[in-house]
């Protein structure tokens, strides 16, 4: 089952990369990129830059990233360090994957197909880092990690349903704002959601499987070790 899920997500990720790379960056006489060069799927939802939605996307992303803090209430204190270390590793994997893909597949952001793109992002080169959406990656990583940890370790917690609903609500809102604010195409945020959800799920899942095979990842404030339980 796990293999099938990962294979399916891999196919979706490959499809999103193909969508992202299907655009030919052609400009008209005014210097604005030609929207007709964007693939038909992404062309459905293209918007000019919105500073307010850019800021709101930051707020919802960081809020989604903070949702695992609920385990300070839902989990016993002896589990806090382990949960924190696993989440830090999961978040680092998400961020690193997003950064590698941005470098490997440069892509102009949607606002570059409209007049008056934000100069600060054009000058810094950020305007060419549309794929994938790092905001979506990190938001869905927080949501995926929260959901997986509750389902695997604390399935009967009274915090489970509201925490998971809040986390995914914030993640979906983040992805929506990144599209409607002109910073990303739909394939960018779909890819980000896939990466974030996968990395958010894998860390607690692998730890869970290790525990059930007499292995566990244990952490204290001073160390992180993989221990064999005799």
C-alpha cells in the first residue's frame, strides 16, 4: 500500500514537472511574456501580483508550519523532543527538495506575464523561481506531519480532528493565495503540496515502522540516536 501511494505521488510529481516545463518564454513587443506560451492547464488561473496576498500567504504558511506545536498539549512531555527532532528533519527535507527543484527547473512567475511586476523580485531574480511553490511545500509539510503523527501515535486524542482540519485549512489557503496573488501557477502549488505532504508523512511513518520492528528513533535535548530495544 505504501509503495503504491509513493508511486502514485511520483507520477503526479513528474506530471507537474512536465506541465511546468511546457512553457516557452516568449515576450511581446512590450517586453511582457506571452501568456499563450503557458500550458493550457496553468493558463486557467493566472493573476497579476498582489502584495497583500503575498503577505497573507506568508502568514498562513508560518501558521501551518506551527501547527505541530499542538503536540505540546496532545503528547506527553517525554515525547516532545522526539516529535520536535523528527519535524525539524521533515521540514529540512521539504525545504531542501524545493530548493533543488527551483534551481533545476527555473520558471518565470505568473506576474511576469502582466504589466508592472514587482521590481524587487525581478531585480533579485526571485521572479524566475516559480516552480515549485515553497510556501505550499512548507505549509503542507506542517499539515502532513501533524496528521500523520496524530493518526499513528495519538489516534484517540481530542485534539486530532481540530488540529488536522486547521492545519490543512491553512495549507490550502496558502496554496490558493500563492496562485491568486500571482506568485505561482497551479502546477507549482500542486507540486508543492505533493512534496510537503510526502515529507511530512514519511518522517513519523518511518519512525512508527521502526518502532514496530524493535527499532526506534529516540531523541533527548542533548542527542539523537537510533537505538535497538532488546
